[in-house]
C-alpha cells in the first residue's frame, strides 16, 4: 500500500519527526542500504488486504512494524530512538491520499540483543477508511 508508506514517511519528514531524525541515520521501508550504519529505523507492512477487497467507505486494518537497530554497547541508544519513534507515531493521524480516518494504534513492543547489537521494535495497527 504505497499510499500508507507515503503517509508514514511524510510524518517522519515533517516537523514532528525532527527528534527521531536527529537520532537516526534514516527511515527505510523493508531494507536499509548496506552503506548506512546504525542507528536506523526500518518499517514493514506485516499484514494488508488488497484494495479491491474493500469498496468505498469500507474500513481496513493494516499492521505495521517499526524496527530500530543500534550497534551501541549500551541499549540506551536503541531505546531512546524507539521512544522518539513511538512519540511520533502513537495515535498519529496520517495523511494518506484517497483514505480518511487514518489512526495509528500501538499494539506491542519489545527488544532483543546484547552488547553491540540491539534491535527494538514496536508494532502498530493502522485503521483506515476509503474515502
């Protein structure tokens, strides 16, 4: 769903995303370029339904996961970046062309790793309604 990706990236690039951008070397969809060093954020659309399944006015739920990667010896860097990501996207109202009522609801959060390899994640359910 390209429109959803555009909405996620527009929020990141806007004024509200300044603190997250200051902490990360970028936001990437699915893959980060090999030349980009952590810390960075990747997001994935975990579940989605085809547009033709829903008619005008129909609602849909999409699951999106944001993953934060860090190579710091302490997990503080990853946790601080994850906090900035959640501050930006919790209950966000995304602007997505052709869709209305876009609300981002946090569903789960976690972390894993050890010194020098940290991965924190947060998963959202995005409620959307076709305009």
